[in-house]
C-alpha cells in the first residue's frame, strides 16, 4: 500500500471513529432518572412513595376528570416532577374565583403530611355532589373555589429518607451546596420573608436547618414561588390570606 493510500486509510479510520463517538454521545441520555425506593421501611408500607403518590393522583383524575386535573409545576433538584392537582367544578377553566393552596412534605421526613394531602384530595372528590351534610359542604367549596394541592413538594428528600429500607431522619432537599460537601437546604428556612432572621435557621450547610446562601436558592422553593406568582391577577394574589 502506498504512502498516499496509508494516509487516506488513516483519515477514513479517524473519521469513522469520530462518527461513532458522536453517535454514542447523542444517543446517551443527558442524565439518569432518579431511582426511587420500591417501598417504605417494614411496618410503614401503607405510606406512599413518590411513584405511588403520582399513581394515586392519576387514579383520582381518571375517576373524576370533570373536577380534578394534574399540573406539572416543575422539577426538583434531582429531576422529579413536582405535581399539583387542581380541584374545581370547571377544572379545565381558569375561573375568577378565590383559590386555596395546600402543600405537603416540605420536610422530607414528615411523610404523614403527604398522606394528609392525599386524604384531602379524596375527601373533596369522593364527596362532591353527595346529598349528605358533608357532601353538600364539599360541593359548595368545589363550586366556589379553585383548590390546588401539592402532596409532595420535596420528593428528593422524601425518597432519600426511606432509601436502603430504613428511615434516615432527613429534613432537607438533596441539593448540592457550593463550597461544601454537605447536601441539602431546609426548604422551610429558604423563603424570602424574614430570611436569616430571629435565630431560627443556620448558616452552616451541615445543619438540618440550613437556610441556604440566599432566599429561594432551593430549587423546589423556586418552583412553588413561580407557581404562586403565576396566580396573580392585576398584581393581587388569588390565594387570599385568612
């Protein structure tokens, strides 16, 4: 084989190798989906994992599509969807009605709150248009309000707390902190109102009450903030304070 042929063969080989590498890179997913525990630790199997929570919400929507609809509010730090369910008599219409917002599982280890949100969803959808005293009260609420319920605001922290078949007592989300190997921000210490006030939080990333470097640094808080701000009309929130 001549020198010219050798050079052409080498160039062709390099081109094919590069094409293969590019093809593999393009085919690979940008990031792996988070893996959820299949079940709660022994003795607590009645509680809902993230996937079971989403499935329970989907079941309600399938059963009562006229008054229940799911909304994707955004992603957690690890990429899980933060779901809300809207309950109203004209659920597909954005009516000019007062709105109610309930969110649960802000702190990862408070799993019972997710169950409370799911209970509320079922209470409202199962009793709508029932003739009982409770049914009449629920029907009036659903017909005159737009109700938003978020059963799991902190899915990453919640699923980490039950990983490995045992509870870890985890409180924060699973966000990385610049300049530290410590993981997580306490969502309930990362709101903008009186942030870093009154001795109720910590500036140390290792603390369970770590407030973050700035308000709304936590990804999940940004998601909730943006949703609430999207519900303003004429500069006024549609979630009236009681």
